[in-house]
C-alpha cells in the first residue's frame, strides 16, 4: 500500500542519473500486468531515452513541457482498435497500464509524472509523428521518469476523506 499512498507526480529530476534499461523494461512488464478487457492485449510501449526525441515531445503541449526536465520517458501506445476484441474498453486498459507504471516507479524509489495525450487529437498526432507510431496504433500517454531531484518527493499525504465512501447507494 505504501507505493500507492506515497505516489506523487514528480516534475524535477536529477539528470545526472540514468535509469537502467533493464529497470525500464521491468516497468513495461509491470504495466502489462494491468487488467485488460477480455485479455485483449491492446497495449505496447516505447522506452525513450534519446534527448532529441524527448525534447521534441516536450513541445507537444503545455503539459508535456515537464519532459524537458527528465531524461527518460515511456510512451504507452494503444494498438489499432480494429485488431482488438473490445475496442470500446481500450482506454481503460491503457489507463490501468499507466497507473501500474506510476506505482511501480514509486516502489523502486523513482519519480514519475503522467502526461495525458489521448483523446486530444493534436497531441496524439504530434506524438505519433515524433515516435513513428503508424498502422492505426496511437499514443495514449507519456510517462516522465527519473530519479527525483528532491529527496522528499514521496510522502504520505492523506487524500482520503470518509465522506467519499457510500454504502449500498449513493
């Protein structure tokens, strides 16, 4: 539970430290362990550590500017909707994968920040062009990754309030 409760959006990273490729691969593995509708396997991942590509992605939107302060990104890609069994559930599948990356990074002592791309078509098409995503696949989200610049990046902040929970009916 600690990784879930302590997870925070980290927006400043120590650029002198790089995440090992093996760790990034494991984060993708954690993402793929997330549930999918009818086990449709509707996701793919791009590990990005090329500074020029990250710089291009940082210009896609106001929200993606934070990428200029990190040295690693994972792009979560939705497969072509015509090739999966339950296309209307794909975005939920993709969001679950992103959440698994966010929790896994916290568990490893790394920082992360979710950058929403889909459903904004201008962002999707810009990312697809930069990353070479074709064939009906599309960029769903970008996750900035790195070692937090601030060692106090993770803390237990109680976001929960009892009045958020209802019993049997709203």
